C-alpha cells in the first residue's frame, strides 16, 4: 500500500496515543517504518489532540468538583489516553541516569521494566509538579495553556531527535526514527506546533517568550548531558523531554514574573 500524505499524521497519533486509528492496518512494514520517520513532524499535532481532550475533561470536571479533584481526574484520563507513555519514560530516565555510571549500564537500567527509587521519586515529583501547576492556572488560561504545553512538549522531543544520533550499539524503533529525523522534520514540527502555541502568545506574550528562552536553555543542557553520559539519545530520553516541555510551558504560564 502506497504511503499517502495523510498517513504520517495518523501514524503520529497512533504512535503517541492509544486512540484507535483506522486505515493503517493495511500498511506494509516498510511503509510503516518510512511513515514513522515522516510522522515525527506531526508529533505536535498528536500532542495538541491529547491536550484538547485533557482540557475538555478539566473544564467539565472543574464545574463538578474542586479544581484539585478535577486536575487528578484529568491526569488519569490523559494517562489512559497516552498509555502513560511519557510518564514511563520519565521514570526510566531518572532510574537510568540516577543509578548508572556508564552508557551501557544506563541503557540497561532504562530498559529494565522494574522501577527503582530514582524513578519513583522523579515520576512522583514530575506528576505532582504538573498537577500543582494545572491547579494554579488562572481560569482563562487553563484551556490554551494545557493544549499549548501538550503540543510544545512533543515539539521539544523532536529537537534532540534532529540534533543527536542514537548511542552506538542501540537498536529498535526509536533508534530508526532518530536516525531518519533531520531538519525537515523539525521544520514541519515547528509549523504544526505554532497554531497550538498562538493563543498563549496572544494572551501572555511575556510568558511565551520566557518559555522559549527556558526551552532553548533546556535543549542546550539536555543535548550536552546526553552526549556526555550516554553518547546519544534514546526513546526514554525523548519521553523525558516531552514531559519537561510541558512543565516548562506551565511553569512560565503560572509565573508572576514579570509582575503585571
């Protein structure tokens, strides 16, 4: 079956979520591999979709229960929607770099299905911080901030994909996607993410600028950190980048600096 223009966006949704996507089961394995590389540019679209669904859940539940309860329900629904894909990566990343001393050992720990102390603490703190930020968002910013952060997080993961290669000797789907990702996919991802970010740029331009600066600093640190300790980037590292991107946007949107 020929890979058509509309298939990479659907592959991005299928890869990053548990949303049923019809019409892809007939694809040949070679088409899927090629499509996943092209799908990288559409990751922010999948993130925007997840963010929109999460925002709808938060708005609906916020009218029935206190905000704290609504936030927890929203995070539960989102975890089901994504299969806790990125939360699992956060735990693996914290375990791997917390307990490993060599690239080989770090990768072995990240591939271990068990979760250790570093992963438990890191994941709980990440989810707790995100919940607190969603709770703290002003009512008028809840929907645009949640959607923008979800899309921006997926965009942020595309950057190290485009800048770094996989560590030597590492194979798998993530490795194949990383090796095929370059400037073209990053450019597409940037264009796809822009509409999801535009509302927060309009509503809080200073917070949006702060998020861009913070993201640039994170990318600079993250790429240097990965090359020094791992020699490249893996799927778990990219999942950690997604969650970090979401936190960056939410932190900037709830920040009181600069003072109004």
